[in-house]
């Protein structure tokens, strides 16, 4: 018998409770034509019941796995809730995944059906149709005709949207909710993994409900009036838990951005109160602001830098030390009216802040956002932890940290510096992989794979345990913070630092193409294509200067001694980055091994 410790036992019980509590609140919004359409919780619930009815009709039962291969859209959250209402298990798949990875996930999970977004995903599925024997049904959110030997039904067909639910059907489906237990697996999420095939993380209803309940208490900002703008993939546990389940628990609205390129425009149209993001968005905004500053007059430029410098000081005094004098308040208000408020306009008029996760956020960038009055609450977690286990919040902030632990969550640091954690949100285990599950735990403690420190109750992430560089001189170096410094440069889009068992560090630098072409125009450089431009002596000279600037901020043993400019972006398709934008270091080394090793040779000038 459950004690309803987290308000509700299961995600679907929570969903039903919210519908009863906030029936008229808007549940989700999406753009249709030129306008955003908003759907209330009563209609959302009805659509979920219709989908659950359809799933039951095709024989979906408790414990079955159903995959979703789609970009964010209303159909995603309708289908997910319906799958769980049947007691089945949602298997989300990144829409950016390759056919090979999709095939592996479908076979490993033995999914009986799959929901896809459009014809692009259908083509991927068709290319592997003979290798996915357990998949009985394919449903598409978009309507299109298939002339191939793989039948596709639509989202509307399985929902039988034109046929009203009978009271008998509703009672039958809702009765199934009571049969779902807190320890039942709600979802299997396959980690993107920086090496090899992904592992299926089993998260139970209890895992997710503890995350939702404790996360809501920790964030401190939530009312039933919040509007979340959703743009991170729902296949990512950060968006799933914090940008979807937490809003539903609190009766908030989720509005789907059209796509990543239209987020800035959609912010102004939707006027959200909260957003979930990863560091890449903040890096881009930060770079764009400083590019605009670079074009200002000397006076305006000087005023901006003074304002930011004061803003950084003010933030630490006000939010961390909790003491700031009235004169400083007046000075901040002056800078705010003159400069900061104008930058904040692009976030709308009621924005409360961001939750940031997925990767470490550069401290300078975080300080910048707080200085201009845009709060970024950095947290930390993994797919295996549902994901949040600690976060900064309005009452407890330390910029540079990932906050303090959630309630019921304990941290400790192992002898080698690895962060160990235990709490109710820790996964049940890896699906069909007892060996990996055993390896992931030290007794009751989950091994995060991250190196960290605990200071004054705040958690600080140093680096990934497996990604620490140990030079031939015995120095332990974190590549991530060096890469983050490099990426802050307006001419550098991506960076990879190498040096394990080597005498010094080298880097592969991916240029910001737009800025590079602008520079080439200013200097009137002649070149055939981007690869040719990357080898130009003026470009080499420019990048030497930029790398020297970064080196000046680093310890001597951390400095980049040599580098190569790579004119091709690291991509998911190319295998260099994961769907969550983490570097696949082994893949990058393998792909660029000849260039990297050349940088350690005497003839390193030809590496470019």
C-alpha cells in the first residue's frame, strides 16, 4: 500500500489529478499557421484517453514497449501519457539518431510499435524494416502517403478522433491507472553515450514522481500560471522531467517552439515565464551580445563593460552574500535602465529564468546573465538520476556550482574524486544489462562518472572521470573548461582538446564560418573554399592570436601549444557529438588521428 509520499504514486495518476484540479488551465500550445493555439487540460486528457483506447484496441498491454521517434509536438506528450495509461513503457528516440542506432534501440527494447513524426523519420525506418522484427505497427503524427512495403497509420487513425469516448471506455481506461505500481518501469531512455551503443536506462514511476515532487519544491519559482517554452528534445530526460512532467504536475502550460532556429522569435510571441536549456544557447546569446558591443562607439563600449563589471560584483553581493547597500542598489538600477533592460527585452516581459543542465555552464557566461538580470539556475544530473539531483535556486545560489542537493538525496566524494549519489530518483538499472548495472553502483551509491567537490553544501563539477587528460608529465587536466574558453571566442564555434599521455596539449578548432568569412572580406583575402581559407596565412595568424588570448588565462601546463583548424563542423550524423551535444572524444580522435599526431611531430606546420 502506498503512502502517496510524492503526492501521487505514478505519472498518470498525477496527470489525472492535475486535470481534476486545474481543468480550465491551458495544458499546451503550438503554432498553427501564423498563430499559437492553446489547449486546456480537459481536452488534453480527452485526447490521451482516445489514444489509450486505440492502443488497447491493437492489444498493447502492461509492460509492452512503445517507441516515439519524433521532434517536440503535442502528439509526443499525448502519446507518452497514453502509453503509460496502458501500463506500457515509453521508449523515446532522438529524431537526430541514425538508422543504425534506431535499429539497435528498437531491437534491444523489443518495441511493439513506434510513433514517428514525418516522412524523414519514415525513410530511416524503412531502411531498417527487415531488421526490426518486433515492430508490429508504425504510426505517424504527420499525414503522408507511403508507396513502400511498410504500412503507416496516422495518429488520428489510432485515436479515432472523430469517435467520442463512451463513459464505459473512460471507466475502463481509468481503472487501468489504478493497476500501475510506483515500482513499475515508466520509460526506458537510451543514453546517447560518448562511446559504443547506448544503454537503456529504466526509470520507474517512483523515480519520476520523486523527481517531479522534489524538483518542484527545490526550484521555488513554480505557480500554476507558468508558461514553459519547450525546445530541447523531449527524448532528453532534462526536458522530459523538468520541461514536461513538472509543468503538468503544477498545472502549467507547455508551449512548443517551432524549431531551434525560431526560439528567439517564439520567445517574443509566447512571452514565457520559464525555459529549460543547455549551455550552447547561452554561449550563442553571449557571443552575439559581445559582437554587437564590439561594433559600438568607444564610449558606449566602455560604459557597457563598466556596467557588466559592476553587475557581476552586485550579483555576488545580493544573491550570494545576501548583503548590498542602498547606494549599490541605486547604481545597479541606473545600469539596468540604461543597458541591462534593453538586453532583457528579447526574453519577453514576464520571464523568471532558465534552468540549465546537460553540461557544465561556463562561469563567466552564467555571471553575465545574472548581471543583466536574467537568472540561470544551473543544476546537475544524469539520465540515470531522472535527471535532477541538485540545483541552484532563488534562496541558495553560488555561481560556478551546480547548487545544493534535492531533499532525500545524499552526495559523497569517492577517494578518486568521483561524485557518488543516492536518492529516490536513481534508476532501477540498465535494461537487459545486469553487468553494466552492477558496474554503475558502489553498494547503494550510484557512480556518476563525474569528478567533483562539495564546498559549503554546494556541489562543484570538475570534469568527467573518463575524460580527464593525464599528460606524460603527470598533470591532471580538465579539457572541458579549456574547450569552453576557446568556444567563447567569436571566431571559434567548436573545440576539441587532446593531450592524454602526451607532453603538451593540442586542439582541433572549428571556425565560426560567418565570422571567418567577414574577416576574409575585411582583409580582402583570396580563397577557393572554406578548406582553402582555413589554410590561409592570415587566418593562421588570426587563430594564433585568439589561442594566445585564451592561453593567457590558463595555467602554463593547460595551454594549447599547437592547433589545427578543421573546416567541417562536428555533427551528430558524423559521429563526433552525441544528440545532447557532448563530444565523442574517441570518435574525434579516430577520425582526425593523423592530424592530431601530426601536431606532435616536428613537421607540424603541414598539419593544417
